[in-house]
């Protein structure tokens, strides 16, 4: 049985940093770059981290690589909560990954994140309870049909969350996000609601009831600033801040080479050494460089490698 690490409460997080998995030029996990990216996210205002999310290319990582990555992230996060994602959709693989992450990371995690893997509220609440029981941790539920292929009716999602005392948050990325967040806010009492999609829609999501944002896009500081403004009711100011980086977030979060694009931008900023990805993740192609130069023209001290 796992136990929450000595860190802040995941319920208090307002800006979750989505952590990628940097690779070396020869394809190994680059732990030095991984440590740097966590430090970067913390310095830019993230008060919580999510490990092994979709941006981390978890399907390309071995069990040992996942465990080692979580440990590196937790060490770099210091006192910030770290949630570990278990996103496998096949039941046996999900169970295997859940047990491995729960047992082998020991005190590295503060929460576990699982996907909506069924449209049935009873089966979903059972999956949430199972994740909580095995991990001994609070559970964050990711509602992202673009990743899972599973769309759940909002009333069924609310029922599953309400029936699961260990579910502390829902990462709300099923459209229209603000409508679903408003319904969850009105019909659930204890779960925090997390805005996603790089922060692009955080203003409307906060108006509807979101209390935090998950940031997988690279203008981290601007999204953190916009979230702080929105939570204080300064919506016009928050919109202006997001507007200043909206085109970059849009470029980085479209389906396709989005992970490699973000890695390229972190590389340009000197945070990670390469923009390498593992198949089947789409690599950063030369046709994207013109766009990248507009959105993130800084040159990394590592040089412009691909």
C-alpha cells in the first residue's frame, strides 16, 4: 500500500504542470533534462506536477522507465504534490500499471490520475475506487475523450464522481468544457475541477466553476498568471494574458506532432536537450520550423538540434 508523500495537498493546487519525458539523442530517458523541466515548471508558477500524462508518451515507456521517471520528478518537485497518471485503456495493462506505480514509487506520489475508461457510471465509480484502494492515494479523473475514445454523459460522470469519496478532482477536457464544468460544479460537492487544453479556455472554465488548470503548453508563466487573475474574478485581464499566447498554445495543442512541438520549444528555451520523441509519437518535422520560429524564437544553449 502506498501513502501520500510529505508535500502539499493536491486539493490545493491551482496550476498543475504536465511533465513531458525528454529523451537523449540516442533515445534513452534524459533524467537531467527531466529534472530541469520540473524545476522550470515550478519556477514558472506550477504548484503541482502530473507525471506520466499523455504528454509524457507513457505508451512508449517501459515499466522501469516509468518508475524511474516518477522518482526523478518527485525529487525535482520538492514540496509540490505529484500525481502519477495510469492511462492504459486495456484492463489487464491498466491493472498491471496501477499496481506497479502504486507499489514501486512508494512515497513519491501525492495522487493517482486515471482516465474515464467507460461510459457506465457504476463501472467508472468501481474503477475510481479500485485506483484509490490499490494506491492508497486520492484519485484525479481525466475526462479526455480525444485520448481515450470514451465519451461519458455528463450526468453519468457526475454520478460516478459523487459516488467516489476518493476522487478529489476531475480534469475536464471533453467539449464543451465550460458547460460540463458548470454541471459538475452544480452536481458534485467535493471534487475540484481542472481546466485543460493548455489553458486556452481557462477563463470560461473558471467562470463555470474550475478551480485549477493543467498546463501542458510551454507559455507556463502566462497561463499561471491568467489563472491567478481569473480566480480573482479579473476575467478581462485573464483573457488579455491568454490572448497574448493563444496562437502559441493553439499551435502546440493541435492533434498531430503536438508533443514534439512542445519539446522543440522547451529545447529552444534551454530546458531540455533534444526534441526527440519515440514512435508512434510524431516527430518534429522541418515543415514545422517556420511556425516554431514565430512562436518561440529563442535559441537553446544546446543548439538547434532535431
